[in-house]
C-alpha cells in the first residue's frame, strides 16, 4: 500500500477486505434460508423474507442445516490440538493433548475427547460457536470457533486462550440463550433462580418476531377472521415505532446493551422474574437492571463486542438529539446489515447529513468549527472517520464499528492484534440503566448491594450494604440471603455464611441451589451428618442432580462410609459422565481404600475430561510417588504447580516425593517456596525442619519445628521432632515437655517412640 495513503484510506482498505472475507465466510457456513416465525409470512411476506437473511434470524441454527468447516488448531498454552471433523456426515469437535508443539508434536495416547456438534450459535457476520447437547439436556459451548476475519479462521472462543480454560464444560446459560435465540421451552422447576439451564424438546432457530413485537397469538387469531377490524388487529401486536424513543431503544437494548462482558456484573435479572418472561411491551427495568464500573475506575473507553448501545449513548449526536437518534435511525431490524447485502458507508452517511447538512457527501470541503485546518475533509464516508471499525477487547478475533461517534479517531492502530484481557475489576459497581435506582424501593436497594458482591467486585463494602438492606426488608426473597451467604463464603467467613444459607432455605424450602450450598458449607465446617440431612432435602427436590450426588459422596466419606461414598459418586457420574470433579473424588477414595489401580483410572479419566484440573494432577502425582514412580509423579506435580503455583499442599507433596527419592536439595527448595507462598502451612515447616535436622542444621531446624508446633499444637510428630532437636541442642528440660505431649497423642507408634526417649532420659 503506498505510503502516501492517509490513515483513513489504509483503514478503509482493510475494512473492505474484511467485508469481502465476511461474504466468503457467510457463503460457506450460513444456512440457505432461515425459517423464523413462518406464521408471520402470509401477511408480511416481503418483510418476512428480508428478515430471514438478517443476523438476528440467523443467530441460532441446527448443525445439520449449515456448513461446518473442518480443520486443526493447535493451542500452545494448554498444549492442546483441537480438530473440526466429520464422521458419517455428523460434525464433531475433538481435543487431544500434545507432547510438545510444532510439526514434531505427538498426541498423548488416550487423551482425546470429542463432542458432537448439534447447534451453531451466532449469525456468522463476525463469528460462529459450536454447541453440543448433553444427555441431561444442557448445552455446552465447544472451545473452537470460526471467525469471519480473513475468511474462515479457526480460533478459540473468548476466554479460552489461557493455560486453564473451560474445555468442553462451558455451559450455555439461560442468559446466553436469551440473546442468541428465541425463547426455548424449559422445565417449570427450572424457572427459579440459580436453576440448571435445561432445554426441552427441539430448540427454536433464530430470534423470532415476538422478541420485538411481543406475542402475536391474538394478532394472528384476529387476522385469520373474515374482515378483521384493523384497529383491534393493530392493538393486538406491539409496533415498537409507536413507543417513546426511550422505550424503542429498550427493545434493542434487551440484547444489545452490555456495559462489559468481564466480571462486574453487567446486568442483574430481577429474582422474581423467570428467565424468559420479558416482553417488549413492558419497561426493560422491570426485568433487567444494568451496572457499570465506577467513573473513577478509568474504564470509560472500554471497547467490547456488544458495545453498540453502550457506546452510542455516550455520543453527543445521541445526547443532543432529544430522542430523535435511536438504533433504528440507522438500522432496519427487518433487513440484513452484513454479508452479501452489506450496507456501504454511503448509506449511513446519508443519515449523518440529515443532521449535518453542511457536510455534503459529494460536494467540496466544507468549513467546520474546530477542524484543525479550518475545513472539514471531503465528507464521503462519515462513519469511516467518526465510527471506525475497532478490534474488541473481549472478542479479539473480531472488529466492529465503534458507535461512540467522536470527532477524532482513537489513537493507534484500531485493528492491531490484541491479547485477551485478564485483570479483574475491584471497585464500586454503579447503576447504569436506569441511571439511578429508586432509594425507596427495597428491591432496588437489595439489587444494588448484590451487584457489589455477586462477582466480588466490591465484596467487603457490598456485604455491609446487603446485610443492612436485608435488615430493612423483612420480607426479602430467599435469593438475597443466598447471595449474602455466598459473599461471606468468598470473604472466608464460613460461620456467617452458614447462618444465611440456613435462612435462605427457611424462606424458600424449594430452593435446590440453597440446599446444595448449605450442604457443602456444613461439610467444610466439619459437620458431615448435618450436610447429609441437607442433601436429602436437595434430592427430594431433584433426584437427578449430579452436584447433589457428588456432594453426598464427599459427606459420606467424611463420616467414614467409603463404600457408600463410592456409590454416591458413581451415581453422580452416571448422571453426568463428564463431571471431572466426581472422577477425581472417586480416585481419592479408591486411593485411600488401597485400590491404586482403580484410583489411577479415575484420576486419568478426570484429566481426560479436564486436563487442567490441578487437584487431579496432584492426586495422581501423589499416587505415582507412593508407587515409587518418580518420573511420572514429577510430571504431574509440575503440571499441578503450573496451574496453581501458590498451592502449598501440592508443593509439600512434591517435596515428600523428592525426599523419598533422596533428592533432598530439591525437596528443600520446594518447601521453601511453599512457605514463601503460605507461611502458615505447618506441614511444610515440619518437613523442612526434618530435612534440616537430618543435615545437621539443628538451630535452623529448631526455628521450623517451633513454628510447626505453634501452628499444629496437636501434632505428635511435630512435638517429637522438636524434642529431638532440643535434645541435640542440649535443652533437656524443654525436650521433656514436648516428649510428654507426644507420648499422650493418639498414634501408638509415636507414643512408643516418645515413651522410649523419656525412659532413656530418666536413666
């Protein structure tokens, strides 16, 4: 490209290439014709036919109705190879783990996992993701997607470009389905908050007419009558054009307003509303309340994929239009806006000129106040300069038009490659839409407090707010108590969490998630019998919840019933064979029960399902270590620590394995790192003291023995080790005190050792 071309010209050329690539992409992967709302066609044929080619109509489709490209994508961070393939005409996505990367990479045997592709999510204007339907009638998003940029490009979905990612476990929630499809059928029991997203029967394909016009049942009934009354006919359907400008925008903003896709939260659905109960005939705030970063957070210029409404609402064009500028000023929702019928910049420029008549799209350079040279450039493409395409921070393989209409282009290359953003926001969460939440509304006060804690953005302050709001609202719903319990749990205050878990299920005994969380909290608090009682309540509500059965297995193990625990975990796995945590728990029980071969199979299955499950790597490493297979143990210890570097117990286990293999210096190094990460981990202090004592470094050992005893006052072995070091240093009186404590402990072997040393001292 000639160096003399302006920055706008270069960007415009890139944009045109992207459009051509998108057209080729669409021709390959889109269904020939969508079939959304066929009942509307007889009376609205031309509108209906145009709408079938729109992005909304093509937002969700069965895989059998569209082309699925094949190919291979290697992901170095997770050492994975993802493959799109077809078997007997059925598309699949597969993941294999690799030994190394590049042309010489070798697939690790028996590491593969694949899922059938049942649905395709996304219009294809920018990208398409692939979904698989499980035996539980949930939907999971598969890791690999295709992007329109540069033709058909294989790359990972947002959030996957990391060492640890969700693999084949990312659930399509009701929130996802709300904006990517027409309303599906779901079980009545799953309409309550926190319910598992279950989908019944055949799923609809594409956003239907009802999403903007409301239910058309009565409208259609009247239309089919002979000589229908036109007034009644029009009154029976919502025409958004007859709404106020704010309400017109809300019809679009139900899906096209997102303040951020990163943890904040962006929006909260009111707890009294079922997932698919919103109608465009009502104010959006009856259903959703939107939140944003605090102004002082410095994130006002964030640019994300679903940013159109959020950015437009910042524009002076929007703010000064007094409601005249809405989404439909430029976009006809009944027509395609991309693909083979992509509107050129000139179409939009004509709209700009309606408010800026002095900036002719074809005339000479016009004078504009504030222009650097006193004159505006030839106004042939307003959007190219004032609404340029930019790469988004959350979907880094896509670029979209920036709807914040600004006088100047943003600095830098707007289409330059980006890395996925990682930083989590910590700060106040403020209302965005509505801009203020009525202080006299208890529900609004509670919801604003929940927004602070639900994704831990403003945890400490939010806990105070939520507790105070609940104190003022005696009839508050159970969900608010559950959110406060979760906040206390995240704030490492389990005692207070238990109080609010109990109150949540007291207020709503049918709240399955409440019983499950209460049971888990009771087990962690060392009260497994009470946990089992809560799990029985959960099983009565839904006997087919794999979470309930897995938690029951953990509680049964805690009360000393390993056989029953195994049966419960096997039940969880029978319901959800891809529950990697249950396989890991099963392996741990098998290992403790003296079944190393069965334990190894369970750990390996957990890692086949979830290769980045650090607990399973650590458990398998420990198993190999006990079987004197140090090379295999070392491999899994290292992987576990790559995934969770500050995991003191795993480093301790690695040090134990190294010590058993007489690699004392390496063991000591691991223990020192362990204590740097967690100075309060007593086992590491004791083992490091043992190593130091064995090397004759008695004074250094004494420091760690004393810390081990302080942290673990009931540890016989720590008292025994400290006594031995004290004797070595000549402090017999202090040694006797610790020998007496060791001799009074529960372990017979250690009692005998301590008693023998005491007798020796008395001679």
